[in-house]
C-alpha cells in the first residue's frame, strides 16, 4: 500500500528539543527504510525554510513536498513565499511556538494566500487550549470554505482531545477539515476518532524526526476499517490536497 508521510521535520530544533538536528539525508534513509513513498517536509522551530527548500531541491533520490513554516514575525517570509510559491506545497502554523491563535490577524494574509493558491495548512493543535486548541482551526475552516486545514496531532495528542476533536469535526459537517495522526500513539483512540470523523477526514503522519514512521504505521494498519479506508489515510487524502492524485 502506498504511504505518504504527511508530517516530518528536517533541520534543527531550538533548545526546546536540546538543539537536536537531522539532515535531509537522514530523512531519506529513514523514509526509504520505512516504506514511505514520499513525505511532506517541514522545518523545525528555527524556521529555516530557505535552507530546507534548498536541500530538498538538491535531493534527487527522494520526493519531498516542501512545507513552509509560517512565522509572521519573520521579516523575510513574505519575500520567500513570493519567490518560491510554486515549490511550496503546504503551510505550517504553530500557534504554541508563535503564541498566537490561528485566528490571530497576523496569520490572515497567509491564509488568504493558502486559500487562493490551494495550499493546505497544517495547524499544530496541542494541550494549550487558550492558544492551540482545535476549536480555533475549526472556526477558521467555517469562515474559509476553500481552505483545507489539517489539524495536527488529531486535535491535541491526548485521548480526550482526540475524541472531542473528531466529534467537533463530524458535527461541523465541513469537508475542508482533516485530522493528522502524527505522534498519536494511543491506537484505541485513533480507531475511535476514525470511526467518528470517517477515514476521508484522516491523514497519516509520523512527526519524524521526533517520531519514526515505523512507530505509527502499525497504528493505521491495526485500524478496524477496510483497506480502501486505510488507503485514504495513508495516501489518497493527502494526495488530493497536494494535487498529486
Ligand atoms: Zn510536528
């Protein structure tokens, strides 16, 4: 079965992860060993978009889909996006690191670009509910029907948040909301969330270089759903969003 890892990090983390750093070559090795066909590559929290895109362009042995980290405080960001828009396949917004909700005015021009250029946006969702709660990207999705939003960590990487988020996505009835499975290890609750929200709303990710694809692929394989539904989660949903179907 074709596997696309829709959420991997490459590069250098800040002191939050003790300056831990991995290279594009490291990622290629791990992705190939894990049977992952291609991967959406995000920088780390040092926001090195340019460096990562340059490295990916030089990589001929593996297909990465570049994700641009949207740090609204980065003075070089607008110029970078304008210059490289054709190679930017995904935007990544991290409310916790940025200490701004996705609904903050600082993000709106980037969401405008994402909407008009058909670029899906990964929004980190976490336990810091005031800033990184899943309700904010759902609010954004309601207002922007042409914007596809992937709620990372299935809405917050904690069983009650994962199931609450799946219920909220279902109740919204929105077709522009997706749940990314990266870093969620409680397989029972992944299964619950998939049953609630539907496989067409769920997208596989590993959160490499913090996790490994081989840690999370078995969770999708173990889901009590059909092979067709597993295909949606492993590759078809993200392929559609990336326009590579
Ligand atoms: Zn991540």
